[in-house]
C-alpha cells in the first residue's frame, strides 16, 4: 500500500515545511515523530516538543508526541515557545527536540525543525533524510504497526524563565543608557519572548529599555502582515512607528522569533552584515579580555558584505567563509569551534548558545554596544556599512543552466571565479572592486543574484549587466 502523501515533496534540506491538510496532517506528523525516535535511538529516553502560535501547531505537536511515545520515548512538552527557546531547552537539557513552526511562511503552512541533543542541527544529509524515509514506510504500511514494546510517558516543562535568565547572563544590558525601542513581533513568538527577555514578564529585573510593542498578540493567521522581515513590505509599520515615537531603534522578529532585523532612528534598515560585524567585534573583545592570544574564528556566509571579513581580520580574528544554510553553518560552528557566525538572512549563531542561531541574543548585543555610546544608530552603524550591496534579486528563468553558462562566458576574462555555493565572480576596476554571486534555487526555476561594489555606480553597472545575462531570451 502506498500512502497518498509523499514526504519527499516537502522535506527540505534543513527542515520539514508543507501545506496544512494536504501535506502535513496529524497522521503524517505522528509517523515523523515515530521515525525521529527510531533514527535517534531515543526509545527509553526523553524528547522535547515545542510549538509556535499557528492554529495547527498544538494538534501537530500532540500528534508528534503520540508517534514518539508509541516508539518508547518519553515526551516533554515545552508548549508555546520560540525556535531559539527550543534550542535552549535542547542544549541546556541535552535532549533532542522538535519545534513546530513554518517560521516566516504564510498561515497555510506549518513545519518541523528537528535537533539532536545539544541543539545539534539535523539536515537532509545528517539524519533528516533517514527520518523522512522511515516515516514514509510507517505511512505506507499503516500506523497500527507503530506501537513498540513500551509506551512513553508525557510531561510538561516551561523553560521561558530559564531561557530569559540565560540570555541575560550572556549580555548585560543593565548599564546602558535609556533606550526607546519599537518591537514588531508580527503576531509571532516574539510577542511571548520579548516581554520575558527584555522586560519583566519572566521575573527578571527591569532594564533601561522602553519597549513600544507592535503586534505582540499571538495570532497564527498573521492579521497585520506576514512575519517575514526579509521582505521590505513587512517592515513598513515598524519604520513608521520608530519615527512616530521618536524611538532610538526598531526590532522586527520573524514568526518563530529566531531571526531579528534592525532599523535605525530614521526607520532605515540596518543590514544583517552590519549586525554581524557589530556582534563579531563584541564577541572577539570579550574573549580577548581573558585570553589575549586565543585563536578566534568567526563564520560568515558568502553573501555578507566584504566589510564583515575586513572587520573580523582587523580585530585579529579569522573569518571563515561558508555556504548559505543554517544546518550547514551549525555544523561548521562545531567543526571549527567558531565563536560566532552571521548570515545575510539575519541568522546569527553563538558558540555560547550551543552553536545554534538566536536572533534575540544578536539584538541584545546590538542594544548593549549601541547603548554604551551617545550617537544615533545611523551614525553608529555607518562605519560597518561602507560599501553598496544589491540585496537578493530573484529572476525566473526557463533554462537555468543556459543562463548560468552565459554569465560564465561573459565574465571569463574579467574576474576570479569560485563555486563554493553557486557561482561567485570577483574583480577589480582600478581602485574599485566588485563581486557577485548567482545561486540557482533548489526548488524553483530561479537564479538569485547578490552583488556588492565599493561604489554605487559600479554596483549599478554590474547589477544591470548580470541581470541582462540572466534574463536574456
């Protein structure tokens, strides 16, 4: 018997993400829970299950728990939590975890982010593919075959107070100047975690922060805007509120609150590259205070500004350039012992957070550094953003390999090539320099262009030339 749902259609490289009802059902999720326990050998031990505020998330978390218990695992329910809160629980308790969320995707989606004990990422090549295949067998052969020799127990645990206290122990905000901060939670999990970490909801002392809340009500239908701050349209309300309230800065979290975007006092976005550079300097300085001769590595993906590796090198640390992708970067954090890592997509990774990403912790570092001086954020951040970037530009193409070949031919004699992740071409025009990366999408007929140059004029010429090659018919 073949089940009508094919997990291969929506098990992605780094997580599971699918349409509620047609792809993700309670039956499917229970099979994934059972397969997760089998793949990790977790029968007889505990697994953690948390979920976001989407309407389907509580029932899916319960179905996953049933599948996991049927294969002999004890399930500890975290209830409502952010993704980085689930990473905290996995790291602090040394237990594998499942987090139900579709992050920034619309309300019609849901998904599962899986971790081994210690918040260790699971990608398609390091266990997720095996979970997918085991779960498909369970679906095809019938859920009645799931039950093992032991039915696991059920318990609940609220880790939010411990999570908030742990972040406060990593970044001390008590001595900064008073700041007014507008926070747009996008009706996502930031509405739960921000009052706990930056406020007093978890019983922690008051900080010198005046928080102006936007859309803190947990609502998985996202009635105000999608919880995807990477799309400029979803920052409009935050930008207007920062100016209206005369705030010092604004923060925007995505749906599961593991990513954080920053805007300055004018409502202008502060790039994730700038945030990466600011946090990298703070982390390097912290280690240097006690270990002046330590070898320090900082990870950045290949799409951040050139200012990031320059800042890292100037501080006496070693930048490590990687491909894009959170599971891959978490693996590299472990392999290299890197202190910190940053991506263009506003994922920030910390060695002191089990190598996992935590947008709240990155925001706290920015607040600490910015709040220790008197300039407005636009002036403070300027030194970290000296060049001109295009941002990501997606083009739909009928023949991706042909477009790729046109770019290679056109730039064959003008720059240096590397193929770490897609194709990166870098070159020099007198005193000016430029680079661009073109990456084919894994799931759609897209080419994604990111480019940077020392001057705006050079970037404009470069961008238009590459787009012309990509879109040529």
